[in-house]
């Protein structure tokens, strides 16, 4: 983990938030390369959900959340962790995370601590006008259920996908970006007829495993955890966690829950007419019936299968898998990030052999501009004048291809293409470079 943290800071993937003021615990900023990798990861998820499936719609809902949403979702009552204070070191811990150095007799009785952030809405701080920062992106998918059905004429089964920020006042944020207070989730709520939920749940577990493998997280480093009944969240009938071998231990990367009809049932009006199976709060505030008609015109409340993944945890897993230290034939070593090409923050670096030769520099800029227009992501014009150093840097940040423009390029319009993983170099005509690069990233 220390090596990843150091690389992230050194190369501009991740910085501690408000570093210059001593930071803010559990909050991080993504730097120039981090934002690219994170965007690529989210894009890959979005494409695999919304574009590759004809039965999934997208959504981007608000972060500020009406408290009623989180009352009926159960978060106001149940989204809490038991915590204790240590009177000796004056620190607060989750009951299951008290360090051995704290003596039992110094600990207070456990108290429930709600993890939601509350904030004031409007100019008056009267304790009444407040909203929450959403603790999961899922709830606004449920509250928008009828809007989406009405505007898209969907019938079952179908899903709504969303990527966005979530906030949790974690008692002990830790392990770099693994457990933080501000993070992003990639969540799908897939609505199915009751009775078809269990097979649909199994299918989503498999689909999600395949997707992680395509992001460079191999199945050998994953375990599935069938969450025991007593550990299930209040809304869940069954949850399977995708557990990954993080540098600090095996922990949850993504959860796939069968949320039954709990959420739609909880947020719905006329609950008494809907034969809701889950145990829900009586809703006195909703103005919408969150149900759908089946082929025979009967109203039913769909069951929900929810694959929910954390962007930061995915980022960490992908970085951990990609990070390699290799021995070279000259006795030196190189650090190389073997990221899947579609995730690499920089797709191609174009490097002039001489930084002060105007002809070479101009040709390199022309090649860069041409490649940039392909729309594959960030292409960098790297004018350090030191080819070896540029290669080392781009190995370390995971750039799949480096292109060198030299004196021969001016004569015969050929360039050197270097592959990140094999370090093989080959000569190629400039006119073929676009199709070569497209093949590399589309295959
Ligand atoms: N809507 C369901 C839900 O939010 P969760 O298991 O609490 O379920 C889903 O969270 C995913 O969000 C987790 O698998 C994890 O990847 C990510 N996540 C949750 N809390 C996090 C935190 N404090 N820091 C980073 N990621 C977190």
C-alpha cells in the first residue's frame, strides 16, 4: 500500500485533500492522472450498463436529499455504527475496531452514531430546514422510479443506473481511499417481477465478476462472500459481496443485493393496496404509487437487484493489480503500471528526440494533434528531450504506447513505436499510426 500511495502522490493520481492546511481526514483529491483513470473507469461501467444493455436507463440525481427520503429508506433509524470513546487516548472507535493499546476499563459504553452528513438548507439555521448529503446513490433512483417509467414507457424487467458521489461520516476512515467519507458509487437498480429475483441476482453476480476481470482484476484475487442472515442490511433478502485481496487484506469491492420490494414499497403511497412483501414503514407523505402494471393489468411492486460498486475501491484494486516492478537486462529495475489500455490515463505519449529542433517538434505536435482527434482519451506531447526518462515516466503511469519522432522521421515519415509491456520498439509509417492506435484501444 505504501508504494501505491507514494506513486499516487508523486505522479499526480491522488492527493490528500486540503494538504496545505494539514488535510481533512478521509477525504482525497484526484490529480491530473487520477481524474483520467477515474473517468475511464466510470465510462467503462456506464458503457457496460447503459449502452450494452437495451433495458437499462441512466440517471444523474441530486446529492442534497430531502430527509423524508432517508426516513422511509430506513437510513435515519438504522444507518449507524456502534462506537466507543477511549477516556485514556480521547479517541473514538467503532466497537469492532478498538486498537489493542486501549484498555477495556477506559472504554465508554457503545453508542449508536448515525453516519449521514446533515446540512442546512436556506438562510435560516433553525434546525428544521435541513437536508442530508446522500449516503448512497440508490435512493433517488427509487424516488424517480415513476418518472422514469412514465417518460420511457418501460416494462419489467428494466434497470436504472447511476454514478455519483455519496457521503458517510465514517468513524475511522482508513487504508488510503478504501474507506473514506466522500466517495463515488456506481449503482444499478434492476427491477424484476417478484419470483424472478433469485435467478436475476445470480446472473448479476456473474456479470459483475466478468466486468471486473475486464478491468484487470483477476478472478484469482476475488472471493465471493454470501452475507449471513444476521449481517444483512435491513432491506436485503440476500447479498453477495465481491471481496478483493486489497493490499491491507480481503475486503468488499462491490455488493450485489436483493433488495426485494423494500425500497419502492417504503416510498409508495397506497401501500395497503400493493401486497408489499417487505416490512416497511407506513408512508404518510408520498404522493406517488411506485408500482407497475403487469401484462394482465395488475399492479405489482417490483423486486430490486442492486449491484453497487465503489469507484475508489475499484481504482485501488486496479492500481494494485497493475503495479509491477520488473528486473531489466541491464540489472536495473522499472516500475510499470500494466493498466488495461481503456483505463490508462494517458493513451499515447508523443516524444520528439530533440526538444530544441523545431522541425522535429512541429512534426511531433502534428502527430499528437492527429491522434487526439481520434477521441480515445488523453494524448500527451512530451517534450523533455530525454527519451529514456520519458519512457520510465510513461511506464510508471501506465501509458500503453510511446511514439518517438527523430531525424529519420523528417526524411522518410516514419516513427518509432514503443510498447509499454514488452518494451519492443518498431518502426512504422506516420500514415499508419492512427489505425495502429485505434486497433490497440478498440481490441
Ligand atoms: N446502495 C447499497 C450500498 O450503498 P454499501 O455496501 O454500503 O451498499 C456499496 O456500499 C459500495 O460502496 C461498497 O461495496 C464499496 O465499494 C463502496 N463504499 C461504501 N462505503 C465506502 C466508503 N466509506 N469509502 C469508499 N467506498 C465505500
